[in-house]
C-alpha cells in the first residue's frame, strides 16, 4: 500500500508557487511577446511567421507526446520526479535566456531555442503536476489546483506588467538596454529566465518526494518499461481515465492553439502594437487567474467534469465572438471571456486526473496527461497555419479552434467521474504489481 500522506500547507504553497514561476514562459514567450516579435520582426512577414511558428509548436507537441509516458514511468520507478523537474527548469531557463542573443532574420536559431525551451517546459510540467495528489487531500484537490493555476496567471500578469513598464514602453528601456534591433523586446527573455529560476526554488526546498516504491539499482529502466507495458495490458481497469484523456486530447488542442496564436491574432487582425498585445495579455491573465481560483472552489463542490463542461461552453462562445466580430471593443470582451474560462478548464482537468490516478503511478499517468495534451496538439496549430496560408486570413485559421472545443466537449460527456474516483479508491495497491523481487 502507498505510504500514509502527511499534507503540509508549506509544501502545498511551495508546489503552487511553481505555477507562479513558470507561467511567464507561456505568457511572454509562447503567447504574447516573443510569438508576436517572431512573426513581426524575426520572420519575413506576419503570414510566413505564423506558419513557421505553428511548425515549431507542432514539433514541440510531437516530442513531448512521444517522451512523456516513458519518462513518467521512469520517474515512478526511479524516484526521479524532483530531479526531472529541476533539469527541465534549468534547460528551459537556459534556452529562454539564449533567445536574447537572436537577432531579426535569424529564424532557425529562434525556432530551435523556442522548441528546446518549450519541450523542457512541458516535460517539467508532467512531473510537477504529478505532485498534486501528494500535496493536496482528495476533498481539496480542486481548490489547490485552482489556486495554483490562479497563482500562475498572477505570475504571468506580474511579469507582463514588469516587462511593459521597464522594457517595452519606455523610450529609454531600463537596465541599460536599448531599442536597437529590438534589444528591449529580446531582453524580456532574460526576465522570464530569471523569474523562473528564482520562484521555483521553494518547490525544490520544501516539497518532498515519495520514494517508497523505488526500484533497486540497475532495474529502474527495466521496471519502467514493465510498468508502462502493464498499464497498456490492463487498460480496461482505467476506462474512465482513458475516456477523459481522449476528450482532453481534443479540447486541449484548442487551448494550445489559442494560447500560441492569441497575440498573433490580436496583432494580425486588429492591428495591435506589441505594447497593446502586452496590455491585452495582462487583462486576459487577470481574468484567467480570477476564473481559476473561483472555479477551483466550485470544482470541489460540483465536480471537475461539470466544471470542465461549463468552461468549454464558455470558450466556445468567446472564441466564436473573437472570430466574427470586427469591433475592437468586442474582441476585448472575447479575450476576457477566454481568460475566465481557460483557467478553470486547465485547473479542473488536472484535478480530475488527480482524483482518478493510482497512487503509485502518478508520474506515469501525468505523463499520459501530457501525452493526451500533445499527441494531437500539432493538429490545431498545423491546421491554423495551413488555413491561414491558403486563405490569407487569420480569422479562417482560428476557426479550427471551435471544432476542437465542440468535439472535445462531446467526448467529455462520456466520462463518469464517480466511477473513476471509486476505481482509484477500491484497491490502489493492485494497480501495479511492483518491481520483481531481487
């Protein structure tokens, strides 16, 4: 049986603070600042830049999808969860800082560094998420996940505001940077890297890892393979997890796409300047943080599945508004609504898996969680890029997001949350027979 869990408020907040630490990467690099800078300044033009950016996001998704399940099983068997988070954090921060050196026109260098940083970010999140059942009691898992996502959006908001005030808007940027060759914009990468390293420290200091089921020396890789194979052969025991992950595989693709191209859409369709994109990002992050925290409490009361359902309905309405409106004011409304419902969608998805996952296979199943988020995550960005290229219109490209949300919602309706939670409680010790005796 798994070791008795002792829930520590300090460990819980230290874990949640990692969301605060890593969210500026997705906010400033993947969504708003660097994505926009890449399409407007590094690439030859915004359309070709959008296509190239979509290819980079696609490559990231494929690498993470292929690597995360086995790495998750390896972390389960080797007790490597915290080590893998540390390595991923260092690689992501290092590659992000290196983006500062990339000048306009250096397309390949920019894409390679973005892919390396993004892969490290996503793989680190696999093992970070796997701590959730260890640091939050079952009756509060939705609230804790919601607060962590909320802190993440607050982190993204604070970093955006700091970048706007110190580097983007001033005629003379702070810290000795200039506006020549976009140096002040490139310097935002340094801000993200330092932010990530500093605020991730509490997790490495105060969050403990359960190593009670670690395999013996020399057997870690073999046992990781055995565990992964066992999961596939006994897949019927995890029917609710499978149904949920298939649904998330689709609707999360919509979220990945909207996050990757939100700033690009604002600039390309409504003519937002980079400073306006930053302000837009701040507003969206504020809405998302509030939504994640508020819906976190709702999650523990009405269930994660219903919370995700409500969020998807809201995202469908908001995205449709963003596509059809020609008024900038209504686009701002759509952005706020996307923020309000995106945060709860992500937080409740994480908490739902946390309620389903067997105790001793947390890393592996959160590896599958990443797998489900990335296996087809190239479809949205790829189709958006193709449709944009064929039509010459970002509005047409973004319409693919609606299809992904609707299909994901239909698939989610087949998930039985009570049955999934009951299966986890019945006999968690039988989920994996354990490593063979020495």
